[in-house]
């Protein structure tokens, strides 16, 4: 299995891609795919990077583990394919979006329109065994995604980092808060949304932070399909 990152990200991560832990990660994934269904499919592994080139990143929306049921994960944190029922976290995100900006809840959770506007939707772990959350934790993905976060942090212009939940907040150590802007709250999952995600109005806060830096705001509406 080849780790084929989009060309621009290959250049940005050139040193990281020489590291030996990636060989171990590849071997692990090859063995997993022989024995179990693994999500997302191999061709979607780096969708987040393909849809949001390095130069265009202005928001980093950090997720954790990919969705682990069939047909859900396609390489963008929180997003699902058209026709797939909305997972609970995404339902809560859309509820908050409606409360925050008045955008009605769409009939799908396909978040590609956000990615195309410069929202890098990165999970900290990029694969998962079917129906087994966190099954690919601590296999090497976190080292690579930490390197991606650090490279985004090196961008000269402002980036808005969105850290929902304790796992995401741990990544604050990689972020220069003098140059960049951090939005943090509880995670939108049903277990924690009522403990600080609902009412946090992250979408308008992201747009304010972009606007203050003279950058174009995100149009958060997801069109119905």
C-alpha cells in the first residue's frame, strides 16, 4: 500500500515522510485490510489534504477517530457521504450552526463545501477497523497528524484552529497563539455537547477571526441534495 499524499502536502511534509514509523504504519494497515473492513476506503485516506491544499488552509477543524460504520467515513472529520444518516455529533453541529447563524439543518452531512473553502477537516487518527472505535489509535497516525498540525501552524497568515473535546485540546501545544486563533469547547458528541458545545457559537466566531485578519469568511451552508 502506498502512502500517496497530494503533491503539495508531499512537499510540505517531505522530511516527515522519510521517517521509519510510517513503514510500520503501512505494514500494520496492510495486515488490517487483509483481515477486516477498514474505513475510510484506501482511496479516501487523504481526502482532507486533497480537498484543502496547504496554501488554502485557513481553518483547521480537528476530529479524532473516523466513523466506524459502513459507508460513513470518507476521509474528512465529521463528514459523511450523501445518503448516510447524520451521526449524532454532526447532528449537534448542525443544531448549533442553525442556532448560531440561522442556517437550516441540511438533508445530508457531506461537508465538502467547507473543505473547498479552506477548512481542513483532519482527524488525529486516519483509519479505523469496522465497528471498533479507536482500534487504530497509537499505531503512528498521531505522529503524522501532529506533523500536519505543526506545518499548518508554520503558515504565515492567520489560521483558526477549532479544538472540540479534550483530545483535540491536547494539540494546543503545537499552536502559536500569538499568530493564530484557537476556538475550543466541549465536543459535539451527545456525551458532552450539553457541557459547553451548545451555545458556544463556533461558526460565527471562526468567521469573526477570519474577518479580523482580512480573510474571506466561510459560507457554512451545506446545500440539500
